[in-house]
C-alpha cells in the first residue's frame, strides 16, 4: 500500500513537471512571435544586417519559418520532446552547448543566495524571539523593508557603498570569492526578509505551544526548547517555500547578472529576448522551469521527512 502511494506521488510529480514544461514552451513560442519584426532578420543578424530578400527567404526555409504557425508549433514541440533545443540564432552554436557553459555560474549564485537567505532568516527570527516584544517589532519592520527592496535598487546601493565609497569589493562579478559577495547579497537579502517573516511566526507559535511548556516542565532550558523544538518548526515553512524561493532567485538573476556583468542564464536570457533568439529563449526558459520542478519535488520530500504530519496525510 505504501509503495502504491509513493508510485502515485511520483507519477503525479512527473505529470505535473511535463505539464509545466509544455506550458512554458507554448507561452514562449507564441509570446516571442507576438513581438513585432521578422524572425528571419534576427537569424541574419538583425534589421541592420541589410540581408537580401533571397537570404531572408533561405533563412525562413532552413528554420521552417515559412510553414504555417501551427506546423511550426507542433514541429518545435516534437524537437523539444526529442531533446533537440536547436541552434542559437545570434551565437550560431547549439543551444545545449551554450546552456552547459551558463548553468554552473547561475546555479552557484542561486544556491549560495538561498543558503545565505536561510541563515539570515533563522538568525533574525531567533534573535527576535529572545529579545521580547520590542525585538520582534524591530525584526518585523526589518523583514518587511528587506522583502520589498527591488533587486536593481539594492544592487546599486551595495555597489555605491562597498565598491565606490569603501573599495572593499569589486563592482562587477569576478572569478574570485570576493566577486560573488555583492551578487549573492543582492539576491539573498530580499529573500531573507520574506523567509524571516514566516519563520519567525512559526517559531513564536512553537515557543509558546503546549509541547514547549511540557519540555520546560521536564526541566528543559530555554536554549534546549529553542534548538530542539522551535527551530524545527520554524524551518518547516521555509522548507515548503524553498522551491518557490529558488524560482524567484532564477528570475532575479536576470537583473543581478546584468548589473554585475556576470555570465549566466539570466543575462543570456535578456540578450536572447532582445535579439529575438527564439531557440535560446526557449532553452533557457525550459531549463529554468525544469530546475524549478526538480527543486519543488526535493522541497516536498524534505518537508515530508521533517514533518510527520505531512507524511501521515
């Protein structure tokens, strides 16, 4: 019976992931074609390339742009289903090859930002619980402000403060640990504010719950109650939101990688949209969606392992 439930859950996750990838591919296909302009011109180098009518016609035939729209759509779905992401219009190399070079820097940025956001959120939540009503009010205000700060504004402030004024950190991302500090901070601080709000509320509920009172009655110290009970309950909403948080980090990477001149999926996606590079846009979007689906599945597994109530349900 248990194996049947696991198989049902696994099939549901796989089916949901396939649906997400299909929806993303469909939205990208029709969304890109709603942008004014001829895709064949993008293939030939843009409107300034002054390509001849014969060259444009040859490009349309080579990339099947002369076919009806639905034929192009189903043809692209079939190629994507068989693992063919196509060739980048602007770079003239296979999209899969480009993505293989761009994934590591973006993945490093997103994972480090998520870890830093988790540490900051738990630290602020723990400090606010120990400091009473005034501390909780200050922490709440800090979390709200942090969660509402736009990435582009925060990045500009951090560059002005730590690069221009103090000269401690480079203003652009480099291949050194110092070059990662400002991009990671730009992504982590707003996320930490959001995670901190839900973690602090959960920690406060656990701190005054009946099982915490029972632990104190058995002689457990306040630090023991915090470490053995409150922190675990505070982590549960953070685990549940980690999949969404990772997705938000991937979207924020578009801004952060552009500001700090860091190579990655976000910066390449912005350039591809500007150049109407349909295969590149589709490849980056599908890879981001697939990463989001996988992280959501792992987040769900972690939540089940950490919370017996979810396993029972």
